[in-house]
C-alpha cells in the first residue's frame, strides 16, 4: 500500500495525471510512453518500468541510499558505509529544493509514477521502500552501472580503517577489472551504403540490468533506447536527430590524498597550507538485519577539505576527492536526450558533468563524434595523479575543470568511422585518432584492449555498411588474445615435451586442435573451450584491464607474457584443463556451446543455475579475450556447466536518415516476470544474434500493439 498517510486528494491527483499518459506495449512487450509534457512521459515511463521489474527499480535505490544492510545483513555493512561517505542524501535533498522548475517537475513525476504503481499493486511487497521520494534520482545521476569512483581505494581498506580491523564482518569488493565493458561504433555516410550515418550501441552489463523503452512528449521529447532501472532518462539510445552510446571510461576523475593528522587538546586537526584545520567529524548510523531485527551501528567518520577519510596507508590517513553525485550530471543526462543535432549535443557536453563515460555519437546530418570522458579536473601536470597526493599543500588542489575542447575527442575523422571498446582513445579512428602527445596523461590512462584491436581491424577494411553489416561486425567472435598466446603454447610444447614424456600422449591431441584453430569462438568448437579454460589459468596479469598512468596495458602484458613464458607457465595449465573436462564429462572434447549456456528460469536478481533445467548453447566468448559480442560465463554453485551472467544485454544498430531505421536485441526478453511471454521471447534470437526491427513511429507501433492503456488501468 501507498505510505499510510497518503490522502484521497493525492490519489485523485495521480489518477488525473495518469489520464494524460498513454502506454502502448508492442508485440515484444516494449513500452512506448506518450505524454503531453516531459513530466507526463517520465510518470508513464517509471510506471511501465515498475510493471516490468519493480524489484530491480527498488534495489537500485536501496543500494544508492546505503541501506542494503537492512535487507542483506552485516555482510554489506561496509558497502553501505562507502556509499554514505561518497553519496550524501542530505546534499541530494538540498539539491532537490533548489532544482530548476523543469527538473523539479521531472523529479516529482519520477516519484509519482512509482508511488502510483505501488498504490495500484498492493500485492507487490517492496523489500524496503514503500514510498519513493522525488530526491532519490539525485543520488545517482549519470546512468552508469559502476558510477562509483574511488581512485582505487578498496572497500577492504575502508573496513580496516573504520573497524580497526577487529570487525569480523565481510564485505563485497567492487570488481576492479570488470571483464566486460561496452562497444560503440559510429560510421560516417562515406562508409555506408545509404549515405546515412549509423550508430552501433552495445553496452556489456549484467543481464536484465536495463530494459528497452521509448518516451515521447509534446514538448519535443522522442527518445528510444536502454534505461537503467529506476532512472528517468534514456541512457544509451537515440532520438529522431541523433544517437549516443556510452562506454565506461578510465579517465582520472577521483584522487587520493595523504593527510597529516595532528591531535591537540583531544581534537583532531589536519595540516593544510601550513595551518592546522579541524577535521570534520560526522556520525553515520547504519542499521543491519540480524535474526529478523534491525540493529543500528554508528560510525564516527572523518572528512578534510578533500573529502571523506577512506583508508590508512603507510601510517597516513587517506582522503578521497571525487564527484560521485551531482545535480548538473542529472541535468546533462536529461538534456542530451532532447538534442536536435551536433551543436545541441556539444552544448550538453559543455555541462562537463559526466564522470564515468566516454561517448560515441552519430546524427542525421552525417556527423560522427567521440569524447573520452567529460568531467576532467585541471591538475598540476608535473605530478602523476594515479599516486597518492600530498594533502598538506594547495599545489595538489584541483583548479576547475578542463573545457571539452581540451579533452581527448574526435569529430568527423577522415577515415569515416569511430570505435571505443573501453580502451585507449588513441586508436578510436585508427591512424586518424587523436595523438597521445597532445594530451595530459590523466585525461586517458586507459590502455588498449583485445576488443579494441578487433574493432580497428574490422572497421579499417569495412565499406558500404548497412545495419546488418554493422551488426555482423559487432558480432565478430575473434578472440584476438589467442593470436599471441596459442603460438607460444605450441612452440613451448613442441620444443620442450619429448615424445616419450607422458604429457606428450596426453596433450598432443589438444595441441593439434589448437594449432589448426582460427581463433574464432563458436558453439561447436572444442578449441574455444580449451583456449578459454586455459587462459583463465595463466598469469593473472593478462586479465588486468584497467591501468594507471605509466603501467603496461592488457595487450602489452599479454604479448610480454607470451614472449617470455616458460613451459611451466603454459603446459601444466593445459593439462589441468584436460583433466578437469575428463573428470566432469568423461572426455576433453567438449564443444564450447555445450558448457557455455544461457539460462533464465526466474526473475530473481541473484539467479541460481541448474544443469538439469532448460538452457541454450551460446557460441560467444568473453570480451576479455577480444570477442566483440561479450558473454561472460562462470561455473555456478553445483553446476558442471558455465552460465552467462553479463555481457551483451541491450544491443541496437540505428541509421539516421529522413526516417529512423533501427534493429535491437535483448538478453531473454523485456519483462522480469517469468509468467510473461516477454520474459524469454528473445532468447533464441539472442543465441543466434538475430535482431528485431525497432518500432519507432506511432503508426508502426499501433500496427504491432498488444495493449494500449493509461497507467493504473
């Protein structure tokens, strides 16, 4: 039920609002929301999201409120503390109060849409949040899945600092080297069959993390694409004029400072600019669930002029300067969805508030563009900002933000294409890319990735692109890493393992297969199984995808490893794979699709997997080794097979002509309800990489409409 004190008048107001909104569900269950105003469209969009998967909408805000411990217990206590130190709810409330009238309307509609849904669905039992507040979206302002920047400080260090290491409570470490990411391609008219620009949108996220939706108003809004559950803007998508794809960025947007702490008269001070300044202390209370009861735990937390104290290193307190929440970022997230073209989109970029994304862009005038990051603080260029800074001196302070024109970008390069696969911007346009020597190191510490190599290889020789041809390149499964690793293994085996060695008879079959393999991941390929299982057992340095200034990147590390690896670093690892496969399946000759599976049996956020239940074979490999279509799978509790959990989720190719032409695909389907026919209706297409036509224009949507209604009906 709506919170207890909701008045009849409030319900009446929401019912009136709902009458101004129409939702048309198409034959894939995708919601096309129409409202008079932008605020109406937001109301309908949030209502539709809740219909599709309320628990994911709710969970995203429980997390951003730092209240996970109230449902998951002590194991996430320090994750909640980290969120509360970096994302201040009081600041979000203050921002709401001073928000521009247009933004306040959208924020109010966000809350109204969800609360009206809860009012109409008393059978839905929220895990925690029975009433949503209009300031909630100000906690989470840029749409990115991992938008918490901590400059490399870990949750483990935070726990040690604030518990004195006596606390036996666990925590969940943020994955530093997330082995997925995203791909974005923009193709200029010179390289397309139609003479129109094409954008390829391929975020790699946790499956079912983003639904597909369209929002439309009489105030000039008509955006289509992927929205992160519970947010009110299209995060990766397009309107009639242009499209935008975001890839996760490694631009340096947060810094660590070593503070010099002094105690005087039992009070804490930090030294800054030769003066002693009082340390700010704040009490933060977090409740955690234990045996059905909520138990409060209060932390005394500390802040300096740089930000919260997050760790202790080499005896010094470490503070973090970051920008993990900002009203301007939320404004930018909305404004860009209404861009009428390149100049408009550049104005949105000039807000300089996006801390976690690179942007790949295309439009109907034929422009293509790329921006590496957006919010980039100006710093002393003599310092290496990936290191811990001296907190005592003004010399290490940020000095405003770089203008977009000073940051790494590329507009309409002569080669006619742009790509980013979470890698360096210095290969975004092949030989026509921005030059590293023209930029400061902290603007792009990112290294090259195997996906990046693969994308440049394909786009360099591509021509007369159509939507289908862009999709085909986007589905290239070459595992580029093995071009370096496999020859090293074969040479090591042939040079060092003699025919009378037991290993020779065990491994000569697998080695012969790998020797003849073309490095493409395929459903029926045994070589794919052997190579991927083997690579995960090699030196972990080859899995390091995010790097700091001056470090070798993943590609360099892998080439280096392949060149210098001893037989002991290569051959026993293959033997382990052969033994494991034989133990599980009685043979090592297991095609990749037989163990690499897609299964969706429940709508649970944390799914369980079962070898005895229905699943589909998947031929795609992990992004980590260079596959453009990403499919990250793992062995799960009690399974012999690997099940996918993230990678390609929402994928879309869009052509900007006089009319929009687009095709898209989702993992499984758009609904989180196993009883819905749209829970699994795209699964077989997902397996084959077969896309559906996007319904963008009202007349096409109406022809394919399954249901047309006002929220609440």
